[in-house]
């Protein structure tokens, strides 16, 4: 029987649970929401020293403030009391390597259906961090935008570099 | 000067970078994408024993297969070679505590604007894991759906329980 990655992770989970001490309260203790790229090298827990219960973590392709990220931030702030937002993009991002139109057209060619969503690819990391911050600040649905900060993580060094928003 | 949660995390990041060994390749080594709830107590890295470079991690309020999660999965599979998908919801989820209509109406009352998105609240964890799996399997944009598995993490014990999809 083939051992899948999922099987591997489930064995790890047994070790995790053996040392686990819970439950913690539902609202994030540090009242913070992180919005980061899904990239496999961006270990948000390691890179920020996040502990269980500290902060919401929202992630998608690019770490972009899409409507769905805004939905998550609205729930985070309005129902669960978070106040700070941390945006994280990273160097060597896959979203820098393709164009929206070409990606969507390639899907249409293969499946016959063009995705109704933009792929959210971008050409410049800092510009896209700023766009995400602007989307959040101009959204009517995210009430607390005084403490939005943006960063680019260097996947070679693990260091966060702040982006002037 | 007030020390924010973000400042605290930036100090942690300096420690992380001091011990960091990179860069790793862009495509996830274990060819897996995880879709999980944003909940602060769901430490995806700890709970699965994820290492840097292993797997994409997509997260939103609920861990729901929204259109934006489908966008991320499409990019993950089509451009970066992942093949397995792991869905994770968790006990004591905030999404069990409110209703879509009431949440959106409360935002309309406060801001004058009703969100164009559904809040994606749900009444049953396993049912929503199954719905997320079904959304992925029926999406024309996610090509590899043979290896989709779904779980509920118990925030009291840290253990993953598999959901029959």
C-alpha cells in the first residue's frame, strides 16, 4: 500500500496530540489576523513565533486581499475581536511567474470553462502588498484598519522586510 | 511606545531567521495542499508536522472551499504540481455560532452596505467538510481530486478525526 503524504502527516498528528495541552479560548489572544501567501516555504508559525491560540491565519495564492480574505477578516474582527492585521508576501513567489489572462485562457482551453475569478497574479511584490492594504482599508466590511502592516519574507534568509504602505 | 502584537512577532522573526537554512525549491516537496480554518488554535504546522517546503497551506474563515480556495488549489495543482488535498475543520469553530443572513444584515445596518459574499457559516462540521470536498470534486478548475481527504481537529486534544467523504 502506498504511503501518501497525508498518511505521513497523520502519523505526525499522533505525536502532536500526545504532547497537546488544550483547549484554549476561541478568540485570538493577541487579537491579530495574519494574511499570507500559501507558499510551502512560508511557515507562518515559525517565521512569526506564533503559538496556538495567538492569531488568525488566512492564506491563499499570493496572500492577496481577495473578497474571501475580506470575508475572513470581517469575521475575525467583528465576531472574534482582532484589531491588528499583518500582510505577508515573499520572494520567489509563484504569482510573479504567470499572467492572469494566460492562466485563465489555458484552463478554458483544457476544460471549456473560463474561471469566473481573476488569478490575482502580480508583477511586483511590494506593489501587491500595498494593493492588499488598500483593499482592506477601503473595504466597508473591515472596521479596524489603523494597525495594518505589510511585509515581504525572504525565502533565502527567513527575514521579514517591512513594506512602506 | 506601545508594544503591539506585530512588534512581538517581528522580534520572534529575528530569532527564526538566525537559525534559518534556505532557500528551498518553490514546488511543494510533498505535493500536497492543505485547506484549513483560520482559527488561532489550529496550528497547521504543529498538527501535521509540516516542515518548510512541504505543502501549500490555504486558510480562511471555516476552512471552506470557497471560489478563492478553488483559485488557490487550481494554481497549486496546475502550476506547482500538488496532487493531494487535505481539508481541516475543527471543533468549537466560530462558524457554528452565527447565521449568514444575520451577520450580513448586521454589517448592512452598520455600514449601509451588505456584503456581496456569503459568510459561509455552517451548522455541522462534518457536513461542511463534505460540502467542501464536493465543491472541489465538482469544480472544473481543480484537475486532481482522487486524493482528497477531510478531517476535524479536536481543539481539546489536538487529534485529527477523519470524515467519511
